[in-house]
């Protein structure tokens, strides 16, 4: 399985078991982490990772960005704790982000 497919599968699996909860705050550091993880974990063309990080900042709320950053860097305990704070809708949107985000940035 490619690293992209593995990352997408992990994101979707974590999103599918989300429970409702409160909110968390992420900052620009989450987008930097998303970009760095993209560059090391995903096999994508140049330019996709900065686009993906910017798209995360535009399309996802702070909690979703923090979850994505933790998931992409394989910090599963943190990712699970963040997921528990998301509503099912937030979790599904965050989990599906890579499915649509990577092709949108690569296209």
C-alpha cells in the first residue's frame, strides 16, 4: 500500500470512530506540521504539500488541523484525544480531507 493510501486509510479509520465533544486550538504550527509530514510521508509531486497545508488552513477548523497534524506525524495518542473532541461531522470532514485535498492540490 502506498504511503498516501496508508495515510488516507488511517485518517478515515480514526474519523469513523469519532465522538462528539468540545473544541481545541491549533495555530500556524499545525499547518507547518501538516506540510512537513506531507513532504516526508506522502509520495506527491512538488508543490502539493504547501498547497495541502494552506488548504487545511482554509477548509478545516483548528481542532481538525491539529488532529490532521497529529495523525500525519503518527502521534496516535494525541490524534485519538483530539478525535474525541470532534463531532462526527467534524471527524468525517477531517478524515476525508486528504482524499480530496491531495488531488485538488496536485491537479
